[in-house]
């Protein structure tokens, strides 16, 4: 009989949680080690699940697959807090918006052009709507921390072990094989290690001399106090991306990834929130509750890094921006690759080896 795989997953954000959940479901013995359960970037995310404009087709395919995988997970994991709300988008000039809709429709995206009149029926609380917008029915949002915690709860019920509040200071390998990880107080042995440490993945990999080209640009998101329902779905307007959370908060960034708040984040948050108030009917009554400045783990070419590392048996990396969109697909395919050794074709463009040379 095949030996049960013993895997340590580093990272309790949405990526580590999803990989750990899928590995546990696949029959592995999993220890999830996380300094912060719920993640670091994950709680500061806008959490738009999409395969929207600006991406090459292979990346579009991975993203649309992950939207489907979100639906599968929602049927399987209690309290995932996924909202399949659709997205109304007009953050491109009309000719580019048309080109985007037509290209993505040809690729199979469920997207259509809508007039200002129809947009007003979709989002009646928005004060001024453009003559042309596009609506993507399958775009969604998740409450990222709730989803992460739901995955971890479900994996714990399936037998996973959680080491919470534990910081890994280094990865250890002997003769090209992983032997384990070192915390501040102990050595944890395992021959399979998944590093899903967000922006800290580069520092962890560097302890084995491996270079991971990742940046972490800052992004500002403002949150209102909860209010009764104002928005039906995601609104991706010019210079303002807005949605309402399941708790009723209106959250927004000048871009979904947030933008750099500069040297005065409080002032930038206030200015951004004023824009939100001006954008919505009844917006004057909105009160800002808090803002976040998150740091998006972003490989320097803008695409994920997933997979094994050549020359180090048993080491698997998963670091990406758009991690809310991609978590279900990355979790499923990473677990499959680790458990079966078979390579997932959708991951082919996203190996670390693309940066070699
Ligand atoms: C402002 C902003 C807006 C965004 N908007 C979107 C969006 O609309 N749609 C979308 O799809 N994505 C979005 N993203 C990106 C998305 O949020 C991230 O890609 C995702 O959250 C990354 O998750 P992660 O689990 O890899 O990392 P993180 O959430 O950062 O989690 C890292 C985990 O690793 C642990 N860890 C790290 N180092 C160690 C160590 N040494 N020892 C132990 N534990 C360690 C941490 O404690 C944490 O648990 C946005 C991000 C930001 C910042």
C-alpha cells in the first residue's frame, strides 16, 4: 500500500488554506503552520473573483476554471461566504470595452454589453451610469477571511493539524531533498513542504538559496460601516471599484487591487471615501469605519508562481496576486500535483523556472 503523504503547508492565508484543504481531502497527513491564521494580504483584499480584461488567454483559462472551482467549493465547504453576484464594468474607454467584451465572449466568458438604462436596473444605487458598460454574470466576490477560516475549519474536521501563531524561520534540505522546517523553538520534519507564505515566500525560499522574484505593492481599500443593501454586485467603474460585503459594508479602492496611498494613508482614505459617497445615491449617509493598506504578493511578471522547484525534491511553491480568484484552482491542482506527481497543464506557464536566465 502507498505510504500516506506527510505534508507541511506554510501559510494560513487563502492560498495555504485551499492547498491544505485539498491535500487533506486527498488523503494526505497535513500540518498547516501559520503565523497569522486568515492571512496577511488576504484580509486586506477587495476579493473580486474574475477573469476580466488585460490577461492573455492561458491566464484567462486558469481564472475561469477557478471561478468554476469556487462553485464546487461552495457546495462542499460550509460558510464559505461566496456571493455569485456578477460584475458591472466600465473602467475602459468604450472602444476598448467593446473589444474586451467581444474577445472574452469568443473565449466563452458570459459577458454582454449593457446600456445605461439596463445598468440602472442592475445597480439602481449608482448615481451616474455610462452609455455603455459590460456585465459578466459569473463574476463573484468572497469574504476572504471567512472563506479562509471556513476552509481551515473544514480541513481540521478532516484531520488536518493546525500550528497557529508559529513562525517558520527557515526551510531545511539535505542533498537536494527537503527534510523539514525550523521554527523559533523546534524542528518540524517532513519530506514535503508547501510554501504559501504570500509576500514572505521569497524570504523563506532564500533560506535555501532560492530566489523568488516577488514584489508586494501597497493597496488602499476603504470600508464603510454596514448599511442595508445598496449594491447588487461588483461595480468596476472608472477609477472606483466598489462592492458591498455580506456584512453590509461598502468597500472600495480606486482600483480593485488598491492603489498606493502615498505618505498620508489617512488622507488618501478620506479622499477615496468621499468619492464613494459621491458615487452612490444615499452615499451622504455612509460613514467610513476603517481602511486597510494591504501588500499584494505579486511575482514580477504579474503571473502566479506555482509548482515544484528543480533541484529540491519535496519543495512546492504557491505565490500569486489575484489569490482570491485563484485559490480554489491553485488548491486543487497543487494538491493533485503533490499527491499524484502528474503535472497540471493549466499551470505550465507559471513555473519558477520561467525566470531562469
Ligand atoms: C488591496 C488588495 C486588493 C486585492 N484585490 C484582489 C481582488 O479583488 N481579487 C483577487 O483575486 N485578489 C486580490 N488581491 C490579492 C489577494 O488578496 C492575494 O493574492 C491573496 O490574499 C494572497 O493570499 P496568500 O494566502 O498567498 O497570502 P497571505 O494572505 O499574505 O497569507 C500568507 C500566510 O503565510 C503566513 N506566513 C508567512 N510567512 C510565514 C512564516 N515565516 N511562518 C509562518 N507563517 C508564515 C502568514 O502568517 C499568512 O498566514 C488583493 C490584494 C490586496 C492587497
